[in-house]
C-alpha cells in the first residue's frame, strides 16, 4: 500500500465554446500536455480514469489517439463530480499499491446545449424539449420545495433555506459572491468569461430563479483537464525537476448524501459536504484556517455562499459576514475561486473536478501567473454531483 500520492503533471484547456474542435481531440490534446508536463509518455502510465457525463465510455477512444497500451481504464460518470471521480479511481489504485502511475482526464463538450443537456426553456407541460441522445419528451416534471427541478431553482431553494435560517444573509450577499468571482476571472486566461461586473450590475440583471440573476449562474461550454499522479515510491525515482514541482494529495474523500428529512423535498448538498470536509481535514491533518485557497463548486453564486459554511471556512451561520468582510476575495482571509469559479470560468460538467485540481496545483507550484496567491502551501478542491455526491481533495506544496 502506498502512503502518499502526488500530482506531477497537469494541464487544462481554456474553457469556452469551440465548435470547430472535436471533444476527443480536445481531451487527447490535454492528456498529452499533462504527460509532457510530468516528463512522461503513455508507456509510463499504469491506469487511467476518464470522466465525461455526456460522452460516457470515452477513455479507450482517447487512448487510441494518445497510446493504446492495454492498461485498465475506468470510465466514470457522477453528475458534476465526474471529473473528481476520475482522479479518485486512479488515486485509489495507487494507494492500494496496484499501480504506480496514473492519468486522469475530465472533459465535456456542451456548447450552448443548456444545463445537463436540456436546451429548451420550460414553457408549459404541453411543450416538447430537446433531451439527451436526441430524444424528445415533455418538460421536466414539477418537484421540490418550490415546484421546480431545474438547477437555477434548486440552488435558489438551497440558498433561501440558508438565508431564512441565518441572520445577515440576503440578496446582496449572494450577489457579492458573483461580483467577487467575476473580478477574479479577469486574471485567468483559462476562463470562459473575463468580464468584471459591479455589484449593482449583478443585482439588476435578469432574474433566472430568485435570488440567482444571470451573472450568478454558471455557463455551459467546452473544456478538458488532466493530471498525472504517482506513488511516493515512484516519485523518489524521478528527476529533481519533476520532484520539485510535485504536489501532494493529502486527502481524497467522497461521500453521498445520508437520509435527512429535508432531503425528501430536494437535494441535500449540505450534509454530504460537511461530512466530506470533516473527513478530509482529519485525513490531511489540517485546519480549515490553514487553507491558502479553495476552488469550490459554485454552479451558482448562491451555492458558493452556502459552501463557505459547509466547508468550515467561516463560523456556523456566518457566511453572510464572511462575504461582507471580503473573506473569500483573493486578498482576503481564505481566497475562494480565484480562477473565477464556475460562474465565470465555466462548467464543462465532466471536466470541472479535474480542472479544480489543476488550478490549485498551479498555485501551489507558483505557476498561476497574474492570479497567483502568494506563498500558497495548502489548497482544497470541492465538487458536488447532484444525486448527491461530494468529492473533496486537499493538496499541499512539497518543496
């Protein structure tokens, strides 16, 4: 059994919409870039994890483009946590001592297809909508606390529950999250959108599902990201320049949502996140206040604010105060989503979980350019896949 696992190669494609690019070509390009970053080829890889929600089962097809060597391939899908799952299966093989070197790839080509592949607007039960795999059908059935199963409303409901239960949280606090994230994205060349919005612009924009306005909602698009990971034993055999840039995976945790009373009306993303966070902090031996940066799952700005509390970045019930005091800004107490987050960087579903690791890894290496968090040593990535599952990784600088 391997005691430690390290990231030695990482790469990410710019998020956006690239109709001229094939999804497998995009994934293959980034896989090769991660291998080059690690100073390796496919001949060195023992296992691969591949994550894509809309193109499940693509791992072997990628290998036929970059080197089909007969290694085991785990094709995984787990909603928005798909990419993090791809990393974790390779991580587990290495931790178990079965493999020494793993490659994890996450990708998605969504274009303007709409959230989870549904492009049509909900206009009435008699309307037909486009559905995955080209099938047509009626609009999504009404469900949940406020009668909607569409994602902007689901995360609006989660947010309003938090606001109703905690003082100092309202529309302005949720909007401040988006203001912060869009400001961060201006510095990120990988971000789908690089435009700053004032707080007034966020609050006065079109309402999608109260309190989520348009700039508070993550866009769909295309993207790919990859990491190469190795055991501690393997790392010792590698050249000095590789070892000096290695990033330790101090914790890799996944949870699913346990039974809760509120979970019968809508998805409970809070409990599974709190469970995963507590376990990850214990595994890594770090305190939330030790974190130098966090990349968390902000498919909507409302989700980010709730997860400040779930990840213990602030005192219980104090997420509103945390954003009011600029705690998650890049110059704040614990910078959150310095990449611009999903609301600005973008959210190609199967890619997001891997891209978060790439982002934090770049900061810990000191290679994040204009958006670099100075002297970053410890970072956390978090992603939620409704259903629900939560995946958290804690990364630490080695040298």
